[in-house]
């Protein structure tokens, strides 16, 4: 093996510089777009790139359906996110296979998950980033665009046939337009999903629900609240609901998946705090729909149905409450419910649980917009200087966007980590566990083999079939139930100039902090919802009108030019 692995250099951080980088990187997808001159297609570079002297190792005939294999051994620099669930190992099968079959090895700079975003900013800012910068979510690239540290992805996707094929087949141009910067280009190579896939919802004590004759498919949030009241009456000494994922803000995961049903966005989905009402952008945190959402959760706390500690407690505390029977429901995703069950077994509790469909709300039965382009990767400016640049683009296209590469990165090697039934169904090897499959197996597909690794598989599948191929039957049922929700439309682009974006970043930070603080206070009853108008006036005093004026001006400017 010729893989080289180094840890990202630690450097002293100037507080002001780091804060500014974080604020700028938070610019929303909706604020990223083409300038007034318009955007263009996903392969909209001004001209063909000159690969003279930069095509070493590239295939001369590479297209859709082809397997990439370098014509001579190549090594690519990779900034690698090291996940604690599967610490990086030099002898992983995925690295062996890529070296043997694709003639590709890596010179890796590694940084731990706990410091990933901070170390990434430092390495890129210092000009030390390797060629491939992994695990980057759209919006995080904004801080690095103006300095020229990263390449515009949209200039080079024309040389990636599998990428272009999926964009065309799945009509992804509107999603990509959300990522464009003021120069009309986008700078992240995103992961694609053929269709959005729901992951988050509530886990409820199915044994208790069935004992009390409650439906595991509450149609509305009003019905869910009635169910919690029934649970509280039967079990007065416990909370019908607790919650988690509140480390950076109140109920961030739950409010994110609940809010579309109230006609708003919140939590992780709050973004830049903008909602398109059909005519203009309004500030989400000041809207009537946001108030309706907060009022619903405040009612749960007021009636003793929601554990008030849920707004601030850490995840381990929340999981312990649920697993021990001190709470009867909690937010989850398809992987965390496996963790809950493991905790139940460790505690020796007699608990059964299931993940329920997110109910409909006053605004309808909705699922959030913009879920088909997800976290991907960037290329540093030095990639374009590599003699292997074209080979790099071809390799990345094969690994991240071809059906063959996606299957390999997720499942591994047929005959070794999995087999296929006569009907083509993949079956994980009996000695390997992954994603809750074969839970008693001694080896782990991620930790022991390196597959299903977020560095090399962007969305665990891309196509609907592959995306669902490793899901447990209960998860398939949940995903199919959620697939009947109406996917909300994307807002129109509102690209800002660099000067506007810097100004907006100052507004956004203060406004969001105030929304977060008061969201918690309203839910907990520390501030009465009778003071809502005063709260909105406070937002207005924190430059909310100026923020909206800039954004709506940018949206109109874009619309006029396109």
C-alpha cells in the first residue's frame, strides 16, 4: 500500500478571523446564485479547459457506463474527515481495491470529525488544502470563493459524463441554481439524490401506544398532541415526549422536520431565515407560521407533555430518558433508533419502539424543499495545476456519480462483502454488519473495510434503488409512508454581490441568535406569546427590514435578468 496519511497541521486561531469565517460560510443557498448577468447550465464555463500536460493517467475514451481506471498509477491529495465510528485504516479494502482496480492512491491529510469544519477553514485559508476537499455542504464554500482558494465546480463538470447524465435525467438544474455565487458559478460538487428521502421523525413507545389503543399513524399534529395527553393520563409520572439535538439551538432536528407542515422552516432547516411567500421574501422568525409552530410546542410544555429539559439537554441524557422509560417519545432517524434499542438492551428495559410518519400540520402534509443536492466535495485551486487533473475529474466522476462507483463505495466488493440474489437483491456477508443489518456480526463494513464512508459515498446511493438497498424493512416502510408528502418548491434565487453578502452576514448572525433565544423562551413559557409583537419589533430594530430589502432587491435583479 502506498497511501500516505498525515494529520492536518494545527495552527493558532485568531478569534476574530475564525468568527468571520464561520459567519461568512453560513451564507444560505438561497443567497448564493448567479449575478445579474444570469447563470447558465451546469457545465457553463466560458471555454474548454486546456488539459495540455495535465492529462497524465486519464482515459482517452471515457463516457457514461465506463469504469475509470488510470492508464498509469496516480496519487491524489485528499483532505480526509476521520469519523470516530470508523477511524481511518491504511489497510482498508476500499483503499486496496482503488489501488488495484483504478490505479489510484491518496496522499491524505486527516482531521477528526470533532474539528472538521474548523480545521478545513484553517487549511484552506493557509493555502495548504490538498487537491480534493471532502465532506463539504453547499453553503460552506462561500468563505473561500472570493480568495480563489477553490475551483468553480461548474467549470469542470462538463468533463464528468456521469455527473452530467444525472443532472439531465433527474432535472437537477434548478437545485444547482440554488448553489450559484455572484459570478454565476457554483463551487461544490454536490451529492445527488434521484428523489428526496426522509430520515427524521419521532420514535414512540409502540408498546405503550398499542396498550392505550393509539394509532401509530397520527394524521395531524393535533391528533399527536391528543395522543400525548392520553399517555400522560395513563403514565402521570413520566413525560410523554422528550427530545434531543439541542446542542446549538432549541430542538433543532425536530423543528426542522416538523416546520414544513406549519408552513415555515426552523431548527436545522432555518437557513438564513428567509421564506418565499410567492411575491417576496419575508423573515421566517417573524412570520405568523413560525409563531404557530412555536405556539404548538409551547402548549406541549405548558400541559406537561414535553420535557422542558429537552430544549437544552445533551443527547446522551435524552436517550437515557427514553430508553429507561422516563419518556415515551423522542426525535430519531433510521440509525439512531438502532442506538436507542442498544441502550434499552444495556439497561435491561422492557421497551418497544417504532419510528412514525411525521403528521400533517395546519399548512398541509409537507416535506422540505431542496433535499436532492446534499453534501459533496470541493477541489482546491492546486488541483488544476496537477499533471493528473483530467484523471482526477474522471475518477471523481466514476466514484461519486456512476452507478457502478456508487454501488462499490456503499456495498464494497461483490463476493467478498456482499452477494446478489437471483433477482439482483444485494445481501451483506454474514460476518459483516452495517446500518443495523446483521447486528451480531463480528466485523463492520465501515470500521473494518472502509465502505459506506461519508468521504467516499456522498448520499449512500443517489438512485432510489441504491439509496434504499441497505435500509431495514421498517425503514423502507417509513420512507414509503413519508414519500406521499408534498415536496415544497424551491424559492427563487436571490444572488448577492460580495459587498451585499458581507453586510447580510452581519444582519443574519444577530437576527438568528435572537430568534433562537426567543424560540426557547416562548416554548418554555419564560416569555409569553402575548409579547410576540414586541419580539417582532425587536427583530425590526436589529436590521430585519434592511436585510429583507437587500435580499428582495437581489431576487428582483436576478428575475429581471433571467
